C-alpha cells in the first residue's frame, strides 16, 4: 500500500456534502484537509455556520483561487451545485490536481441526456469521456487508473448496488424494473425551500419529481451497460421525515425460477471482498438506521413465486455512501490504498 500523505481541498465546503467530507477526512490517516473553499463565506471560520466543526485543522474558509489551491492541495473534491463543476474541473485538472466531482455534471456520457435532465449545457465531450464513473464496487478497477472521478448520485448508488448483479447475470428482465426510492431531507441540501420546511415535511410522506428525477438516466446508463442493451426503468422518489438515509425498494420479473438463497449467493459472490456492501441472509431485510453515518450499503431479497418477481431492498446513508463516503472510497482506490481507509465506522444506533 502506498502510504503517501496527500493534501485535499474541498470546494463547496458549506453544503451538507462538503461538511460531511470534512468530518470524514478528519479521520483519514493519509489525508490532510488544507483548504476549504466557499466563495460566499471566504475568510470566515467554518464553525460560524457549523459549530460542530470547531476543532477542525483548517478553520478559515478560502475564496476560489485556482493558483492558491494548486499550491495547497494534491486532490480537490468538488461538492458544488450542478452546472458549476463542469467549469471548474478542467481548470483543476490542467493545474495537475486529481479531481473527484460530487455533482452530476460528468455522470451522463450523453450531452443530450445531460441537457434534457439537468437543464444546463453539457461539459466538453472529451472531458466527459475522461471522467470515470465512480460506482466503487463496479468500476473500482477503472478508478485506480484515473485522475478524474465522477461520483455517483445517492439514489443511483443505492439502486444500482441493489440491481447490478441481477441484471448483469440476466436473472431479471431489465425492462421490468420498478424502483420505489425514499430519502431523508438532507438529500435536498441546506438551502431553504418549502419542501424541506419543518411544518411541510414533519409527519408527512410525499413523492416528488415523478418521471423527471435527474438520477433516472444515470441508473439506466449503468443498467444498460450491465444488460448489454438499452434499459428503461420506472423510478419514483419520495421524501420522508428523517434526516439521513435512503431505501430503494426494487421490483423485477425473474427470467427463470429462483430462490432467496440463490440471490444471496449471487450477490455475495459478486461483492466478495468489497467490505462496504453487506448482503443479508435469506428472510432478512435492511433498514436505513442500520447504515446510519457509515459507508455501508445493505441489501436483502424476497422472491415471490406467485408473481414470478423479486423484491430487492437496498439502503444507504445518502450523505456518506451516497456522497462524501463514496468520494473518499474513490480517493482510496485511485491512490491504491485500502478502499476502507478512513471509513471504518460502526453505524450509529439507535
């Protein structure tokens, strides 16, 4: 293992994803956070907005200065809104930095799809092609060979880890897939909006972005690669009154008769050695609280012989495995470190 110490900068450090990166990287033995960048709050202590970060090593927020960051960092995490990273990533790459982008700007390989779903003009196609899609357990070998990672979305990570092995093996009809996904409110970010208002979300449960969620083409892009043909899914997202967590409940029609035990064995073989995917025994299904605050994805199954379908349950913490944790896992991979480095947290329970 290469134990080289590296310096990290975080751009967009005052959003939930950026703050979670700071929290997790403080425990990483090979990384020092040397710059936390917020154009809107430059020069202010980050603890002004997040008092729980009072003791972090880098406490003053920097302004966005490419030359300054180049001198202070080896890798930059872009925890910025969609439409911002596509402008910043090429500048950091040209400056010789490794880039891990947590936005959606480089996830979709089709510029037309990005334009349709994100409502922005896409990045240069050569740069999009250069970015490695960082679903760690599937594309980890490619991540090890790159300096530019596009971190997957939170819903996408949860859903794809639950579906990919079965689609790849041909066990379910990929065009029969329905994904019923629920997320905690932190997935909407820290910005103020009516949908995240306490009186609107408390004791409430609602669907949103029906047939329009930007993670839809991302899921279909990866499943199409797994299936070897175009895949279209029904993907419905819901907001639930909790802070963290995602549960994707997924349904697919079996291509031949299977059992719960066979699904468990298939998935355990597929994810063998990948410590952050935990496959439950037959008859046991995960809950979001069981991965809270960690980089784990827990998966369970139930085959319905009556309907010829399988139900797959997949859960993650949207801010960790769905964002900052997987970004650090990808950093570990591209640095040829143990992918669990700095991420071995026991879930917070209850």
